C-alpha cells in the first residue's frame, strides 16, 4: 500500500494544495479529479519530488507505512507519466537510448523484445523504426505513447499517470486504457490516475477523490461518485460528463 500523507504545497506562502492524504493499493485505481487549476498536477509532481523549484512542499509518501524519500520512490516504486511528454526526452538521444537508459537506471536487463512489445501495445506501428527515432521526429501523441511504454518498462508496482490519454485520439485512448487496465489486473499495478475526463474515470477508477482549490472536497467509490455525487464540484464534473451523452444528473 502506498500512502500520500498530509501533502501540502505553497508558492510564496500562497497554498496550492492543503493536507492531501491518499491511499493507493496494488491492483486498484484511485482517480484524482478536479477542474483545471485545482491542483492535480501539482499534487502528483510534489509527491514525486519533481515540482517546480519555487514551491514549498510538506508531507510524506509511505510504502507499507514506511516513509520513502522521493528519489527512492521514483522509478523503482512509482513509475510516472507526467504532462508535457516532449520535455521529458533528451533531444540528442533516440527512443532506444531512452528505453535502454530506463532499464540501466533501474538495474534491469535491457530486452529489446520487451521494448518492441510495449511500443506495439501502446499502438505504435513499426516499433523497430520508432526505437531509432529522436523526439523531434515524433508527434506529441507518439511521444506520449513512448512515455507510457517507458513507464511500464520498469515494472514498478505503482504508476502515477497525469492525464495519460489527453492528447491521443479516441482509438489510441481506448487502447491505452485497456493496457493500463490489463497492467493493473495482471501485474497488480496500483494506479493513481489524474484526470479531468470523467469518461476515463468511469472506465478505470475504483475510488475517486475530488479536488477543488487544493482541497479534497469529496471522495468515495466510483459508483457513489457517479450515482450520488454530493459536492457541487463533483456534481458539475458528473453532469458535464453525462451531458456528452444527452443525459442529466437527477436532482
Ligand atoms: N510553480 C508554480 N508557482 C506558482 N503557482 C503554481 C505553480 N505551479 C502551479 N501553480 C498554480 O497551482 C494551481 C494548480 O495548478 P495545477 O497545474 O496543479 O492544476 P491542475 O488541476 O493539474 O490543472 P490542469 O487540469 O489544467 O492541468 C494553479 O493555480 C497554478 O497556477
């Protein structure tokens, strides 16, 4: 069990996130949802110690009750898919170099077959060609998919995925959600899914926490969140989702 305990983030004494506590179990998906600017990405980055330098962070992340510093968490315990994938790639290195380096950093043997298989699983045709490409030769959606393959390559027991499917077309999106679901069910991956897309939440989440202005305002099992949302923000998110299907939230 991975627990985020009392995570607080502030910028120049302005609080962006207050006392966030979450539990992520292996084989389960916790969705952290909220409107744009509610603090979802800040929470994810701060929990992993990859936040901007001007932010002050308090709180801790524990694995089975034991605090783990962010540098020991990243990669080995928690893989991550963060927003803006292009910034995560070295322009002078090929995708093969990135995948090999990930294995080396995690002290895992480099297996090109596994890399190829994962690239095919995220829907990249011709994995051999992709392995030889540089970031500037690839679209944002392709890079997003390589970032997902890289996250799964290390075999960490937990994954923090910040809007993993946002820039992808619907066919690829469905494929990635299937892959995450399979990884969760077969490898017992514990997934923290950060999104504002309630369709993705409905598809993958077991539990949901709703963030507004850096505070969790509602949490519960996914069925309860969709069928009996209480907080106005939750109701707004669910109503917006239902409206896509021409449905309304009961009063
Ligand atoms: N380094 C920073 N310095 C100051 N304020 C910041 C910093 N990073 C984020 N913020 C502020 O924190 C708040 C939360 O931003 P965050 O990106 O976490 O929201 P979000 O819920 O992930 O939004 P989105 O869905 O649009 O990605 C915003 O008001 C943002 O302007």
